């Protein structure tokens, strides 16, 4: 079955938008890590960039694959977004939450697809 024309037209720009967003997201992670280690950069702006890029990537992923929010990887993303928002509001927990998020993200991004796609809420659509 061929892909609808709208999807073909959107898939390439969305792919590049996702790549750009992931790059910006990783830059914000680096800036936040540098700030937490004492570099003269704004941790608050880095957290804001993490929230913004993370929320946009989550929205794009959800639009493309709505069922992923009920899988382990989607739930992990939701938890991560909540923790990043917490970092934005509470400076005192930033170092601990930063390393928890980095460790959790590393585990989930390198887990097998069988683990990442385990249904957490209900069955697969």
C-alpha cells in the first residue's frame, strides 16, 4: 500500500525538524550540565530550552504515533518532562534531577525496542 501524498510531503520536513529539535535539545542539555558544574551560563534558560524542545518533540512524536504515550518509552518521556519542569521551578534539585534524567534517558534510548514498546497502559492500538 502506498503512503498518502500528504504524508510523503510532510515526512521529510518533519524528519529534518525533528533532527534540528534534537540538536537544540542536546545543546540545552550540555549548557545545563555546564551551568551545574559552575560555568557562567544561564541554567534557567537551558531548562526553558529543554522544556520547549522536549514538549515540541513529544507533540510531534504523539501526532505521528499516538499510541507511544501508552508504551514504556512514552511514559518515560512524560516523566522526564515533569522532572524538567520541576527543575525549572526548584533550583535546589537541579543537580540531582539532571543526572537522574541523563541516566534514565541513556537507559531508555539504548534499550531494545522490545523494552521501549512494552504497553504500560492498555493494549497496543
